[in-house]
C-alpha cells in the first residue's frame, strides 16, 4: 500500500512569504520506503513535509490544492489533531520542539495526548529509551541537554506515539558529527521496523545507506528523481550545479587543491600561552593549552568534537568568558586583555541575537558613534549590503544578517573576527557565499577564526587548522597536502 | 515534604492579589512577606527568599527613613515611585515567581484538568509558563551579544539611556522569542496537543493536608482583610 500519496498538490502561503510554496507535486511513497528530499533553501522541501503532516494549512496558513492521502485515506477526512497518530514529525531546531522540561515526561507527551492508559504509556516510554539506548538521558532536565541529546529525545517521543509515517525536517541541521552519527543510528532502527520515512535535508552523507530514493526539488517543484545508485554516481560538479552538498567526503579528496603553504611561511602570528579555564565548582580544567599559535591574515578553522572546548577557547580569546585565562603575544610583546577585548569580535551561531536596531545603516553605526561617515558605504558595498541600507536587519536572510553583524564589527575597528558555526544548516550555494565572506575578511582584518564542523567549508577556504579535544590542543597544522590528510582522517565518519 | 498542588498555588496568587487590592497596612505587609518566605523556604529556595527579603527591607528603609531626608522635588517623586508604588506590586511578583519556579508544566496541566478547567485555557497557560525558561535562555545569549557590541546593560546605561537600552534589549528578544514560540506551537500541534479525547496524565494529582491548610489559611486571610481590615 502507498503510505503517502500526493496528487497535483500545490500550496501557497498567505502573506509575504510567497516564494516558498509548491506547485503540482505528484509523489507516492510505499510503506516502509525511505525518501529523501533535497534542494537549496526555499525550494519547498519543508512545505511538502508540512502538507503531509498537516501543519500546512492548519498552522501555516495558505491555500492548498490537490490531494494528500495518508495510509490510503484522504487527509481531508482526517481531523488535524488525529494526524499526529499517523505522522510523527521531528523538526530542525532542538531548542524549540519541547513542551515539557523533563525528558521522560516529554517522551510521554504524544501518548498522553492520545489518551492511552498510564500503564501503556510507561511501557512505550521504556521501550523508546531502550531501543534508542538513551538510558542516560531518562528523567533529566531538557534545558541542560546538548542539541544532539535533545534531538534524540524528540525521536524517542515520536517513536513512543507509534506513527506509521516519520516526517523529518532537517533533523541534523544544528548538530555536530557525533550527534549526527547517533541520529543516523536512530533513523536506521526506525527503517528496520518497516516504517515509512520522508526526510528533507542539506547534509546528505549520513543518509546514504538509509534512503531508497532521492527527489531533487527546485522552485517548488520536483524536477528530478534518483535511485540511490544513480545519485551516488553524480559528480561533484553536477551536485554543485544543483546547490547540493557532497554526499561522501571521499569525493572531496579527489578534488584539485592548490594551497602549498608550510608552517614556516606563517611569519606573522599571535602566540597564545597558558590558556586555561576552570570553573569555580569544578575540579578539572575545562581548557588547558600550554601554547598554540594563530597565524595572522590566514583563515583558521577550529575543529574538535562536541564539548571539546572550542567555544570556550574562542569566548576566552574574545574576553567573553571571564574564567578563561590566557596570555597573547604579538612579536614577543604581550597584548593586554583590554586591547584584545576591544579589537576582537565574535559572530554567534544564532545571529538574530546580535542585531538591535531598525535599519542596516543604524546597526552598523551602533556602538561606534564617533566615526561618523567614515567609509561606511564602501564597507557595506564590499560586503554586498549596499542595497539594504534602510532595510530592517531582521527582514534580511540569514547570510545577510551574518554580514551585517560583521560589518558592524569592522566599522567599530575590530581586527580579530571569530565565527561560530557560520554554515550550519546551509546548502552548498549559501556555504559558498560564507566562504567568499571569509575571503573578504582575510584582507580586511588581522585574524579570522571559524569554529566549524563543515568539511566542505574548510576545504573551500581555510588555510590553517587548530584541533582541540578534551580542552587540550591535539594538533595545529597548515592545510598543505599533509594537513589535508589529517583533516580527512578527522572527518572520516566511518571510523 | 510533599509539595503543594498547582491549584493551591494559584489560589495563593489570587489571595495575595485580592488582599493587596483591599489596601493593606505595613504590619500586614510584613505578615504576607513572612508567609511567602515560609513557602519559599519549604521548597528550599533560601537564596531567592533572602533576595526578596532584602529588596523589601530596602524599600521599607527608603520609604520610612530616606524619604524624610530628601528635599529635591523630582527625586522625591522618583523615589516614591520605587519605594511605595513598586512595593504594591512586590508581592504579586514574589508569589508569581514562587508559582513559576516551583511548578512543573505536567503538574499544572494535571491539576487544572482535575478541577475541570477547559483545554482552551489550559493549553495557552501551559505554553506561557513553558516560555519563561526559554526567554531566560535567550536573554543570556542576547546579553552576551550586547556585551560584544559594547551596548551596555549596566547600571549607568539603564539610568541615563533607559529607552534606548530597553529597545536594544527588546528588539532581538522579541524576534527570537516570536520565532521560538511559533516553532514550539507547531511542534506541540504536530504531536497532537488538544486532541478531543480525554488526555492521560502520567502525573497523578492528589490534595493533601498541606494543600487544605494553605487554602483555608489564604481564604481566611482574604476575609480577615476585607471584613476586619487586617492587622
């Protein structure tokens, strides 16, 4: 039987959001099949998923035409509230899909809504915990979990309500390599139970041995359909033309590359000594690095597993984390902490928190009122923001917001810029733009650092790698031939 | 100790608010402070309790001592606003904080269902309460970002440029909370909140002695204040 069937399905959102609609979608997914929707941001992947789980038009208002069949039944005949028994949905933002604040209650939430008996709910919660091996997460405060752990709880909660169809909207968008590995294992288990799965994703590599079919969407339509084998045969050029990420890191290995700098070539650099971080209540040092160097006018990638201390390192460097102690030298001279704080700037992952005013122009001036007029226009046009002077920063796209934050940093004379995960959840084209941004930065500031889990970004643009693990420096190397080998071995997810 | 039921706590909020609207004497204020402190202490929230007592002591000190020494007109009216007007709301904030910081959402839903409050009221209320920790989390991030941009949230900026500072705090806070609120609602709906059928609740509600005592006491205090004018 067909688990999902879409017939001439079109949807257009009410209001300003006119672009992301879908037109004339025809799709049928067999029971037990796993289908992957790919395409650039705004191509309509999420809208297709919303039409399936009913959030469009029930929650996201708009006009729906055509037919949706779920497990052979017309969706029009199923009340929205009851769709959750058929479709279980996991969304991309781990911070905003929880209702309760305790993990075990949260897993039970869907079952409670279905009105199951207490005994049955407890049984199902325990089964979910056992199947996904998350005993360590039972009965805990959700706000204290990492993004990956939260996402596992989301899956467990959906599993407990026993839907026939799993609708997954970029479940890996905000996760790091290890967490993605865990999510992969979970999706695999769901597939083994012969459940139907439909996923929209930008990150493709972790799904390559799970999905059966891949549909490429563009401008709200399904334009191409691949079997897994056909998809794997696409060259990296063909993928990039479609704005897609590499489904296998080994593809990137084959690509030409031309950085030949050696360690000795980095003559200008900052030397950092005795970087430590110890919180009052803890007996251990969260960060403990004897010495490392940050070459100037290069693009430094900071890599490491989740919780390795990458963010602590960067926050400490910028003076945001007062528990971090470090001495920074340039040409043998100590840079005082105050100067370092004044000259450094960090672009946070959640860029919405970093914009405060009503227009891009005002935003850039904020915090540096004394340099009125100073080449502001020139700066903004070099970052591609010239046409947005009077636009409200919150009306911009994610990438543009990043640029506005950086413009404000440059305008206030910052010389050291750090970016935290600037490409999480981005498609290839957007990632390419971020890489371009880093190139622009390199010529404008002294120091550029990126915390990232994105191998494609590093290969595209970075020239130096700092590898931190368990609060300690594992290695630092320039991205020459040898460096690339090391990098590939770090990103080898089959290990 | 077995904890109080959410219904009891809500009743406490209503009682405190009623008593305050009747207009109360200083003695009564101290009495309410003592009662609320006792509630905080039984939940082991010693630090929070101390902070509230200190704030209250400061306002009383300002009202009864400081104001007698100040002769500048505008300063007097400004301080009156803080020491006297704000003090009227002080207990409302304190009880609300007690409620929010000691109530889990599943407990709240369970007890409200028990006393047959309709779902249309319970769900928004639960979402609202669920939202406070999120706002707090967002606020921490925003404060870090403001610090990074040299936009002050310190005492000086708040006093000299209150409107601007508040604007800078609110713009990102509103945008990010609206976004999270939307995603949160979508997730809750997709998991079948508000299905017609009766919901199950893993949390079992039962009133115990402490609940009855607190309820009767609150009711008695309201009557005492209304009819006999309090202490």
